C-alpha cells in the first residue's frame, strides 16, 4: 500500500498521490498485484536493496521502462518496503 509518493513520481507516472492512496503503486501502471507481491517477496529475502527492470504504462498509456529498487525498512516499528524507481526508457 502506498504511504507516500513524491512529485517526480507523480509526473513520471501521471497519477496523483490521491489516486495512489491505499493502493499498490505499480498496480495502476499495468503491473498485477500478484507480480508486485512476487517482486517484494523475492527481494525481501535479502536485507540489501536490489534492482530490477520493469515495463509499466503511465496514466496516459505511454510505455516506460523503469529501474525498480526495493529495500525492507522499519518505520514506526512497522515493517515497510522503501521503493525507488527511475525512468530508463531513453537509455535503452
């Protein structure tokens, strides 16, 4: 579930924070919830951040290739996942 999203992510993905609130952030971008859970579960086996490439769709329907990183963190004594992504579409 999305706790916070910054302006850069809103601009890249085309959705506002309000549209993401209470949802898995990649779910709106054409990534199934099952795929998101698979990625998080796979990455949670390691305490180190890891990266993978994902193809997503923006709200406007444009295809983007992102470099997606997730790290397990503790926030207010609750286990969370810090996710960071970067548009690498032009690099490919």
